[in-house]
């Protein structure tokens, strides 16, 4: 379906690397080589009864994708209190489990392309960027994930580890105010794994996977910047890659504490 562009557009904040606008009850976003696979997945999720994602409605006359606008609050840093609560941590874990389960049986198009390369084993379709800025809340309660550009086949723990990094958070204490001490990080990590109902093997792999996911992100940022992507170049200039390396080192330094909390 192709729809005509609208003149009444409202620019939405928090687009990150994309220019995103709202037109009435829809969101318009730039497309990429991955868009057909993303739309096929969103159609599958809708058919499966998963309500925690927007629906796709084809492209408009400017070749932008059309998605549902999901009303609510999308938090950014510094996070509001409701986004840092135990209840939100558990809600993210539970919704991520529901999302992963809903992707089982998805038949990707034969020519499917993905923003990120598939990871092995391809147990589910990973979201790729579960973080507060990709979550919609209403009255402090999580209702949906958004921004599915980075979906790709992979193991459950690949997505779980990054979501845990963002929501626990598994971060070095000195990098900003409000980062909980390692003992609290370990408690919240266990809470998150329990909310997802993560299996024993994945619990053993989670800390190392979180580190691998951060290094994967760093490599991606530098590759994109080298290819001329100014958004990612600005992230590197701002020191985001250094922040991720610091957090990966933090996870390695406290791996025994984190692992013990996951396996008790």
C-alpha cells in the first residue's frame, strides 16, 4: 500500500539516527534495505495477537514507512523514576519474553535483509535495541516496544543481555548519577532474568553476552562512522564508544557477583 504524503507533520523527538514525524495517528520514518523484513515481522506479530508493537501500513508518497503512532511517554536519559523501578524492570522482561515467543514461526521473506547480521543460533527474531528510549509507557506502565529497524534472527540471550544492560543497568558506577551499586545491579539482574523466565544455560551466558553485545555495538558505530554516517560519527565524538567499553569492563570486573546472583 502506498499513501500520499501529508503536510501536517509534527517532528518527534528522540529519533536518534532517523528523522521521525507524526501525521495524525501514524508515524513516518525513513526506510532501509531491512524495511520489507521489518514490515513482514510486524504483520506476523499482529496476526499472532501480540499487542506490544506498532502495526505497519506500507509506504507514503515520499517512500517513508507508515506505522501506528502509539500514544504515551517514551523516556530518555536521565530516566524518570517510573522507568527505573523494579516493576518496570519486570514488565520489560515479561514483554520481551512475550515478543520473542510471538516471533516463533515467523517465515521471513526469501530475500529478507536485516540491519544487523543474524546471530547463531537463530532461536527468535531479536529486537536489537530494547532500551528505555524504545519503550512506550502510559501512566508509568510499559505498553509497547517501538523502533523495530534493528530486528534480526538470533538467540534469546542476545536480546535479553542488552535489555538487561539498559534497564538494570549494568553500568560503571562513576559514569553518571543514579547508577546502583554492584550488589543492587546483581539483584536487579536476577529479577529481570526471572521476569523473562530465562533458562539456566542462558543465565550462565548472560554476563559474557552483555559484554559481547557492547563490543558489537562499538564495532557497528565505528563502521557506520567510517562509511560517512554523521549520526554515528557524532556519537563517537561524544564519547559513547568509550562509555560502552567502560561498561563492558565493569561487567567483566564484577562477573562473579553477577553470575552468582543469576544462578542462586
